């Protein structure tokens, strides 16, 4: 089909494509439809397949012209979008007619469609970018915390004696309820066989300290006053009277920190020093990865600030819907059921998507900028680099290289790995070109808090 076309950029990374189709092509499509329907249509007074075309035109002319125009537009767009180098609509952006086309088949057909395209990005501006990274070190406190966690994971849980009092870090089982001003149970607040570690802050009414000193079988009533700025809205500014009964009490017998414990953790450790060295190595690796995440996030934010991108609405909408579906999968439910759950909590789907939108837009802009840099710098990954990554993954996971390769055997998984390696190389190059300064000192644990 020999068409003429003109494309014009409009706001929000959309374009207007105006196409003119020769009259002969439009008329030809119309004649084909007439011939097709003449063979199949049934009209009283005529045998099937023998309806004169002038009768068809008189009865169905306008609808046939509309169908012919729609078909010829679809064919023309299909051919145009197959042309190499032509601006394609985004996968989730359906071209829409700007206005209804003229159904006159006796002249050339001109129509205009509007659709979203990939945003154009000029050369990336990195002038003056600097990022700040917290100053964090792995010390003895972090090592001790990890060792204690290992002790707790390998501890034996045993019953305490009946006359032993509850203490911090004991495992308590309680029955509790809220009492009203007359000392009667408030409906719906009863809870039986609630198990928690005293001092871990797991109880709804924050009664850990009140349980300390109680003995098995003991019941007591406590009055709790909660601050007005309490994070739990149901407790904020309230005074609650709680009745609690201690029904069981256990303690953890922690194993000694010695070579035997190290060997129990993993046979590759012969001594406690071996275990400590491995813990320090893992902590430093976790710290390095987390600092890289912080540094990378800060860099992307700066790049987005310095390089404006006009996102198409369909791109943002598609990403929001993708995240909504992902949330439904995480809740192991359907998107329809998820919407009901959200609505029951006093929020609508639209409100939630609106809250997500700023972060989604920032993430999309960052992704576009990184893709542009990867392309401009022609970042590639050699087979030897992939093999080295397999070995690194195997060592960190304490599995064989063959097992790692099996995991990345399918093309998509390997593509994800290669893309990740490309980005690592890109960020390494970018960090050499910008100023990275040390920020305030932070505790190791604070670095991993959400």
C-alpha cells in the first residue's frame, strides 16, 4: 500500500501520525467487502449468493464503507509499524483515532492516530553530581550480636520450674483480655495461649514488663496508659485495663561459644575463630552491598533530577497496574479480591495507586536513564565474566558451580544475570566520574532498618 505519512511530536512523549491512503486502495477494499458479502448475505427475494451489489449498497452501504475504512486503516498502520526505524507505539499504548475518518470512498482517505512512544533522552547530564554515603564499620558489637543469634538458633528450650519467676528473654504463654470499667471482659479482646519472648515487644498491649516476676498459674490485672502519639491509633491516648494469666514459662539454654558450637553450625568450621572469621566476612559483604545500594539509589535520584523526562501516561499506568497485580500475588489473591480488602480498610485502589505514583515515576525515569547510558557506553559482558560470577555465587551460597549453572540454564534467567553484570560495570564507571563523599556515622543495624 503506497501511503504518505507525517509524524508530529506532542507532549508527554506521544506522537500524532497522519496518514493518507490513495482512493484506489480504499475503493478496492470496499469492492472486496461487497464481493464477500454478496456471496453470503441473505435478503428476501434473492437467492443466497445472488444479491446484486446495488441492492447491497442501498441496504448496507454506510456500514460496509465504515468496515472498509476500518480495515484499510488497520492494514496501513500494520505496514507502517513494520518499517525499520519507524517510531513504534509502546506495547501498552493502543493508537487511537484523533477524530472519526471520512467514509467517502471516492477520494483519498486521510486520518490521524495518537499514540505513546518511548521517551527521547538527550545526552545524560552528570555535571556536578555528588552523592553521600554513611560512614559505617563492622565492629565487635556486630560480631557479638551475630554470635548471640547463632546461640539462640541452637538453644534448647526447657520448662522453668513452677516457682520460678518470669524474666526477660523467657518464653511465656499467656491468656489475656481487656476489662471494662466494671471489670468485665471487653468482647473480642480475649486471647488464649499467646506465646511471646518477654522483652521482645511482641505483645499488643505492651505488657512485657508486667509479666516479669509472675509465676506459672498466676493472674494479675494491670492498668496501661498510652501516649497520645502512640503509633497504634487504637491505643493512642487511651488507658486500658488488662487481665493476664501466665500459663506456661520456658527458657532457652544457650550453648557455649566454643569450637563444638562452630562445628555444629557447619562442618567447614573447625574452631570458633573460623566461625568468627566467616561471620565478619559475611557482615562486611552485607555492608558493602548495602552501601552500594544506597550509593546507587542516590545517584539515580540525582540523575533523574538533572535529566527531565516527559513520561507517557500509558507507561506509568502500565507500571502501576503491574505493581497492583504483584501485590495481589503477594497476598495470594485476585486483583478483584485485593480491591475489596483495600476498600474494607478505608482506602480505595485509586488512592493507593495515587500514593505509589511518585515513586513509580521516579523508578521509570531512572530505568530509562540507565538504559540510555548502557546503550551510549556500549557496556558488554564477556563469557569469562559470567563464569566468574557463577563461581562467586557458588562460593557465597556454599554450593557447586554446576548447581549455579543449572539455575541459570534457561535463557531468561541468564539474561537477567548478564543485565545485572552490565549495570554493575556501568555503576562502577559512573562512580569513578562523580564525587562520593562520606556522610554521618551510622550504626550497622540502622543501615538495614526500613
